[in-house]
């Protein structure tokens, strides 16, 4: 095969065969296809899109560029979840132990934060000693023993995605639904899970800004899962404001702890329970979403989920004493209120701008490999539809510099205060299933 033939075929909007896509990926990973040809192919794909068959074939080719874990020796239906990324989304932290505490194994391979979005691994690393780089043997043993592990993808899982993602990042080809779907699925399928819950975020803090786009991505994820024999459900959930009241690694761990104590913000709790319920159904614990919801609520109420979280942290080397004293998590030196200059009600929140402000304080990464400050972040005091008086605190910045003027201004500008409260939108906009 010659790359130039595949390029002209794609340019002319013809469908590539699974064999052609497989060759393309293997040749790229081997270094036989140079970046300039792959860039042209990515751009052609960005403009012409992909058929469902191409999407699945691409995901499979990327999956098989590296190791695929086989967890079949671990009893039970293994269920993982994937969020497409948002601001303040700490749901994985209470979710994995909650589901594990009810007997469904959760082999969770998570990511780090990039740009305005946070990452589960960074949040967990706020807990002193917590290790996310378990070996494959450790990962397996832990899922077998305590039904859960939250780890980073090893260098051997889906290497094609790492190389392709870096190229997409610098060629303006990240925002392509088939490329996003195959990127996500190549990593998720490599974890050896049997079923998946997708949380596809929609809104101004998400990759997908409209429900139509989010629904298209959800359908692509469901179709690729189905082709791979993995059962899946996708929830489209709102990201027009941060989830919960905290953004930033330590602050989000403290909020996750509150959820595990059956407290915490209502939206985080609702999404944690809803995702858990779908995972319990996929994991074969019951056929009824209602029964599964009750099981999840019970496990939060009676402390089983909390105890499972402590087990998870202990198993991965984290200091469990911090969990009982969240005030000892890394704490920023300065708490700076951001005050309202006008009165009314919060009509819009630029969620991405809040995520960027936290990143600029040191809580996230502008580029892969940047160091993080786990202590910094932001606490929301006003959310959409909340009344505001002049001088009220809209949010508090947690910073390790005394006067982060640019971020204070950015956070203040992220709140739109108007006369009429916006129509409340449900947090869970839609649930999509496989055929
Ligand atoms: N997340 C991924 O894993 N891949 C993408 O392409 C976009 C978001």
C-alpha cells in the first residue's frame, strides 16, 4: 500500500477499508508514514468525516497498536466510565468505589487534565502518596481483590493514540467527532472492560458545545463499542456551569469526600448516583434502573462507598489519614474573593474561562508535562439562576500568589449578571443506548 493512494481516496471522499486503516495506523506508529502525510490525512478526515464502519475500523487499528488487557480471569462483568471532559467533574472519585462496593469490578483507566479541563489522576495525586502508575500485574491484582483501580494508561496501551493526538493538537484536527471517538475508544477498549458508561458533556465548558454535536459523538462512541462487543450507555450532561462548587485538584477531592459521606452538592450527587445506576445495570446487578438507583443511594448512606474509597486509596499507596481530615489536603496560601459589581441574577457562566483561570493559577496544564499545584483552585458561591447583590462573593480563588489580578478579572468577567433567571436545564439532558 502507498500512503499517497489512501490520501487521494480520502480526499475524494471514498471509504477506506479496515485493511487500509490498519495499514495506515501500523505504518504511522512504525515511523514509515511521516507526519506530513498523516497531517494531510487527518485534515482530509476532518473535512470529509468517516462512515460508521471506518470509525470502528480506525478505533480497532489504534487499539491493536499496543497491548490489550485481558481481564477475563477476574470474575464479574467489568464496567468502566468515561467522561469527555469538563470543569469541576470529580464524579469518578466517588463513582468507582461506590460501584465497586456493590460488587461490580471497575477497572478505570483515567487521564490527566489538559487545557481548561481537569483530570482524575491529578485530583487523586493531591492525596499524598497516591500512585496512579500501577504495573499491569498490580492493576489486575487490585481489581481482583478490591474490585477497583484508577490508573494511568501505561505506555503500551494504544500508543497510536498518543502519537496521533500530539499531531492533531498542532494541526487543528482535534475537533473531529470520528477522530475523537476513535481516540477515546482505542484507550477505553484497551483496559479490558466489558461495558462502559459515557458521560458526554455538552455546553460552554465542554468539547461539544451543542446537544446535536454531543449526540453525534455519543452515537459514535456507542457504535464503536457495539462493534467491539462492549455494552454501553451514553448520558449527555450539562456543562454550562462547573459541576459542583469546586474546581482544582485538592478542593475537588474534598468535595468528592463530602459526596462519599452522603453530603455535598446536589448536582455531583445526582450524576454520581445516575452513572452508578447505569453501571450496576450493565454489570448485571439488576435490570431495573430504579432498583440500581436505590442500591447506589443505600451504599452512600450506609458508608459502604466511603469504606471502599478508603480501601482504594490505601491500596494505591495514598495516606488515608488525609481522608478523615480533608483540611490537611494541600491548601493554598491565599483565599481571594471575587465580588459582584452589579445586582441581579446569574444568567450565564463562561465555564471554560473558569477552568482556564484555575489552570493559569497552576492547577492545570497548558501543555502536556507541565507541573501542577494541587492546592490552587476556585470555589463557586453563585451558580446559574442565583440572585446576586452588589459586593456579593461570586467565587473565591485559592492561590499561591497574593494578587492574581488577571485571574480575578477573568473570573469576574465569566459571570453574566442580568435581570431574569435563565430557564433551568436538566443536568442529564438525554440518555442514549445501543440498538
Ligand atoms: N479525549 C480523547 O481521549 N481524545 C480526543 O480526541 C479528545 C478527547
